[in-house]
C-alpha cells in the first residue's frame, strides 16, 4: 500500500509508511500501503486517476488500464451484478483459514473486482508481504503477486466507502478489528492489494472498506501477529511477517 495503508513505517504501505498502499498503476511503481493517522497516509503504487469515487449501489464501474500486471489477469466487466446477499470468500493460507464476507452494497465495484480476481486465481500462490504491529496500525497486507508491495493487476478503480460519505471525512476510527479494506497509492488507485485489520487501527477514511473477517480468520491473524515482524529498514513493527503467510488458494463460497 503505497499510501501505505500500512505506511506506518512509510506504508508505502501504512505499511510502507503506515498507510496501506497498492501498486495499481503509475508508470513508476510505488508501494501500496496503509498509513495510520499518526504517520503517513495509505498508498498503493499507482498514479491517481481522474475517476471519481464510486457511489454506493453503483451498477457500472470503470477499470482503466494503469500498468503491466504482476500476474496475467483480465480486468472485470464494467457491469456489476445486482447487489444481493453478501459474498463469501475463503482464503486458504499456510497459517490457517481466513474467511471473508464482502459487502457489495457499500463497495460494489471493489467487490466486483475482488471476486473477479478470486475467480481467475489471481491470489493463489501469493504471499502476504507486510505486517504492521505499531500501536496505531495493526494489519496484514496481501494481494501482490510480486511480493514487493508495488505489484498490481494492471488496472485501477475508484474509491468507495467511506470516501463516498462526506460525514466520515475526518473519522479515523472506522478500521476496527475484523475490517477488510483496500490498500492504495493515493485517491482512486485501487488495484489488488488489500489489508486485514486484526486490532483497532487509526487510519484516515481513505481506504475502501469492502468486507469483514470471520472469527477463524482473526485467530489466524492473531497467531501471525503474535510472532511479530522480521527486522527491516522500517524497523521491528512494519515488514515481512516472521511467520510467512502464503495464500495457497482463494475461492468464493
């Protein structure tokens, strides 16, 4: 997450700097990450597009090409299926199962993209490259086949909830334990990188929230977080997880 959803250390991700950033598409790769309000803001590694934030309940989405994909994949169709029941996705990982419930009402274009990537096995055999354990940012970041924090699917798309709700423009308390959100590299640069919040974190409302994590998934994340982070240039609270997390398979339920 360049903006570093996790760019806590420089979330390039919060993570890169304490934000969460993804690399969805500028000519020059940048980390996608998430950043806490105490540090930098989330980023993904894609240049900002002119696409405006998507309105909740949208039926059509835009996925403009940004840069070369880190792994061969097709962009999703622009027409979003009618919102019905929440979509379930199961991540099988080397450290345990992580179940996700996606919210197609608040984030239809994000869910449309995520399901498309799951169906194309884009996340299979990829690693979660970043863990943050700082007091204000506790997330595991995944979704980059390159494992660098600068990879993406070759397309980008607009921000959704909470960026689409003006009333939440200054709320830094939305990223509670169990939240599933997108990493990015700036406004409207979402790609494939996402982060899993295992403890309440403080982040600007700039990272699209598109679902939640089940109890089994939180138990898996707690185990990974307890093992800590490998020492890196970002310090001891932002880097590769000591327990490697590989997504062996991602499937819709």
